[in-house]
C-alpha cells in the first residue's frame, strides 16, 4: 500500500510543548499516532497524548488514580541514607483530576 502523504521529520506539526496538560501538575511528554481527517469541510487532527507528573530531581514521580477518581501524583525519593545504602520513600500528592476544556 502506498502512503498518501510523505512525512517531513524535521518539521513536526505538533510537539509536546505545543499542548497543555489535561491536569495541573502534569507535563506532556510525547504525542503518539497523530492523524488528520476531513469532517464537514473542516480538517481536524487527532492525537494521543502521553502525560506524567512533573519530575522532581532526586525523585521518581508517577500517576495514580485514587478510588474517588482523582489523579494522585506518587513520588519515590531516590538517594543514599546515612550509612550509604540506597534508600527510597514513597509519598502521594493529590492533583485535581477535572479535565480542562480542549485547547
């Protein structure tokens, strides 16, 4: 099957920094499977967005969905304890999970 269009990799149409995260405290890290289509004389773009909690030096952050349906940012501290052993501590911080209006 032949492609209908050619991709020009040096000039992306969308980049992660072009989109706002859906929840405050998150960051857009990647855009996946973009596609364009025409509907009612309009050209639309459809893209899957990869997000994660903003990263903090010395910690690994990850999203968790609470039983109440709120997005919670979990963090694992990375480092060495006083004896020089690798240590980690887990903390959770609630983030608003109310979706924003589309960009």
